[in-house]
C-alpha cells in the first residue's frame, strides 16, 4: 500500500480542482514552506506509484452522446471474462466490470439517443457468445462520477504510521 500523508492529500485535492495547476501555485496554497520542487517530486511519485493519473476528462455530451445507459449482463459462468473483454473493445462503452451477485458483467454505454442504445444492446452486446440476458437502465442523471471521488478523511498516515479508514455518511 502506498504511504501517503496530509500533504499528498492536499496536492491531490488541488489537482482535482485544476489538473493543470502549476506546482508553484500548489506549493503556495498548501503552505508550510513546501517548495515547488517538492510538489513536483510528490506528483511524479504519485503518478509513478499509480496513486493518481493526470489526464483530460472528456464530456461525451459535447460530442452529442447525451444518453447514458447501464447494461447488466447475465453470462454463462465460463464466459464471463471473455464477454467482459469483448464488451470493453467498443468505443461507446465507458465502463466494464465483472461482478458477483444477480448480474455477471456491468457495462456503461454512451449513445446519441435511446434508439442507438437499443440497437447496440440487442444487435451487439446481446449477441456476444455466452450472454444469456441483458437488462438495460437509462441513466438520466449522474450526481457523482468516479473522477469526482475524494480520498475519505482519515485515510492517510498521520505521521506516526497509523492509518484510519473511516466510512461515514
């Protein structure tokens, strides 16, 4: 597990605010005599350790992909990984995960309209060998997405090596 501290957390929060924020500005806003060089080093270390990724987030709606659908697949047990890999290859698919429970694979699709979702699910996803059943839900409102996830308070080292992970409402 990556050893992080409150300074790393503050740097991450500032980068989430603006991924192009200069290291000098981050150092100024974090305070505590933190130098620009130390900020750059910490960012490079967090990227190298895969703690964070710095990349653009595309808004699909700007490109006409205004309809989002979650598609849940029931799949033959020996085909789950293969179905998931095939689903992940399509450009309109933004998310694929294997799950445990009522459904085996979850897929998120971006489309121009519901007719495009319907065609994709029935003519493409539903015809992947091993898929037994699809259940589609149109998602009209997203209140929080993965790129808005924040590290919960208490999840970083307090300096004495103790990490407390709190999940609260």
